[in-house]
């Protein structure tokens, strides 16, 4: 009996260890965001040619490159943007980049915030946190293990952390770049956005109304999403804050506007085709009467109707015949 219990304990223990080793933190959130990015890249190739004021073009540009940034896909794929140079400062906590709303002069000093762009949110979601948490021992983060992400370079809010930029650079190379290339099973931008937003959790705590994407902590009020087990490895959005800009909210609104624009264009094209068909039909109906009129005119120009010809051939008709001249009669009498 005792031996049986020991075996059961060992099975449970190794089962738990195996489960920890297989854990992929932020797996579903990363997949949804990465798939959306790939669909956005494909769509950008189409809408980039539109006028700069086009709603969907503007929203996709923000989704890929961020607010107020004019960039190219080649630039994004080339390496870490210079905005992240500012992350090295000891007074630059991860929470300000990934958890705080864009409001007030304090937050304005940070070039990127949660919801700034989709690639930036991948950085927040997939960069190892405090002392390599949550994959400093086992498991994966956004499908990458600790060796690939180089968790000796972590990004968290500790003042003695001097490896923040290195940690973000690793994430950009092995995670963000992969989301900017390749293909997704989902091809429809609206559906891809819906799958992504379904992964965002709406929370109300301490009078705060916010949305969280990623590994949840236990405290979202003080230093949210700062990379620690307590505050989470996540992205906290504030789309209802009037001072904050959130790319996926703007993209959703732009897709609705684009649908209306496309419907109006289709309706305009339908009316144009209908008008052209009506003009063509009207022209075909007028053609026979025009042909009859032309025949009558031709007959008048020739001056020879069937009746005229009969009159010339019939000497008994009422048409007068000219008498011979007098000189012709005199010539006959002389003979």
C-alpha cells in the first residue's frame, strides 16, 4: 500500500513538472496578435496606394508603424526602432511603456505606450520580465524558450536593470520580425482583428476601467504590467480614456467606415451600369424609325418613283405628248 502511494506521488510530481515545462505563456494572445500583424502587412500592400486621408489606410499605417510615424516594412524588419533607446534610463519603468495610459505631461515623455502600435504590443507581451520571469527556469514565452529570448537580459521596472534594451532587441529579432513576415491561416482583416480582441480581458478594479492582454498579475493598480509576477507580463489598454490612442480601436472603427465607403462605391457603380444599359436600350429602339426616314429621303432625291416610270411607258396616259415642229412637216411634203 505504501509503495502504491509513493508511486502516485511521483506520478503527480512528474506530471506537474512536465506541465510546467510545456507551459507556453501568452501563447493564445501572441498567436492572435501575430496573425493579425501578418494579415495587416498583406492588406497594407493593397491600401498603401490609397490617398493618405483614406480611413483604413491611416489606421493600418498606425497599426504597423505607430502614431505620428511614417515608416516602411523594410525599416521595421531591419531592426529595433530608435524610440527604444530611451528605455535604458533608470526612471523608465516597463509599466509606463506597457501599462499606463497616454495622459499627462509625465507620460508624454515616453515615445511609446500600450496601444501605440501592434509591434510595440508584441514587445510588451513577449519580452521576459523580472529576472527572466516567467521562463527563467522552464516553459516558453510567446513560443520561445529562455535561451532564444536570452532571459539573462530582462525588462522590468527595477532601477538596477541595465539590460532593458538588450531584452527588447532580442524580442524584436526572434518574435516581432517573424510576425511581420510569413502567412496566416486567416486572410480576412476584420476576422483577424476580432480574434485578437477576443483575447483582451475587460477588468474593473479599484474604480479603474481597463483592458488587459497577456499573463495576469494580481495587482493592476500599482505599476501594471511591469514584468513582475505581481503586476503581470502584459499589455494594459485604456481605450476609453479620451487622451489615449489605441491602434486596435482605431482599426476597428476604420474597418466599419471602409465597409460603408465600399458599399457606396458599389452602389454608385451599379447605378452607372444601369444608366448605361438604359441609354443603350433607348438607342436601339430609335434605330428602325431613323432607317425608314432615310429611305423616303433617298426616293425624293432620285426623282423616279414607280408611278413616274409607268407614265413614261404608257402613251395613253393623261400626260401630254409634244407635237412635231413645223419645219419637220415641210420637209415631208417636199419629198
